[in-house]
């Protein structure tokens, strides 16, 4: 079973990399041979991308698939750290 937060964090990573290149979703879709609406669903964490999709997106973004997953993990770690800080403030 896939963690919803993993899928969401992956989408954030893809969106950040796309935006850092100044690309629209249409441009990323064209470079990755994916449909624009599917790219949007990936970025919003609405779909669980396959390994093939991971590879297509990584190649289009000129990043290794492993580095895209590492970025996803870094986003998750940052969110967890922020959650702990907010929890500490609330106590």
C-alpha cells in the first residue's frame, strides 16, 4: 500500500522542479510524453505514478530518478520537522 503523503510529497517535488525550470505543466507533459492533465494529477498527489512515469518525469527534468525520490524524502522530512515544531508550540 502506498502512503498518501509519499504520493503528495512526490507531486510537490515534481512541481518544484518544473517551476524551477520555468515550465508549464504542458511543457513538462510534452518533455515527458505524458498527458498534461496526468501531470497535474501527479503534482496534486491524486495519482500514484508508476516506475515508468517516475523515469519519464526524471528524464524530462534532467534529474536521476533516485534524486527525484531523494527530493521527495527531503520534503517529507521537512514537513515532519515543521509538524513537530508546531506540536511543541501547541503544548
